[in-house]
């Protein structure tokens, strides 16, 4: 499980576009993605933009790819985490509703 916005932010190099004010959001579904153990190690405490630049790693998961696209073209902050969370919860709810 990877925190796209890291739980231990590199404050010295943090950008306002990728800074999370509400630290509780770091553990929301909107900020988490499944990745391999080796990718998790490589990502470490990198910023969302740095993670987005790792194209091979981000292709492991469609959810991670969506997060990376947002971070590389705009931002990854509180509002982005909340929006992604709501979208992904909606996808899961729709999929579960389709099951017989």
C-alpha cells in the first residue's frame, strides 16, 4: 500500500500544489494505491510529482495512473485527495451494485 502523498513529507522541497494540510487525508482511499514491494521502497517519501514521473511504476495500477496524471498536470492536495476518494468510492459502489 503506497501513500501517494507521503506520510512523511519532505517539507524542505514541498510545493503548495502537492502539500496536504489535513494530515488525516493521507490515509484516505483517495491517497492510497496498491503497488509492488519494490515500488513502495523506491517511492519512499517522494513527492506526488516525483512519483508521477516514474512511468513504469505508475502503470502497475489504474488508480495510481489516475493519481499520477492529476499530480503531473495540476496538483495533489487536500481537494484532489477528497475528489479522487469520492470518485473511487463511487466506482466501487457501482461495481458492487452490479453484482447479482
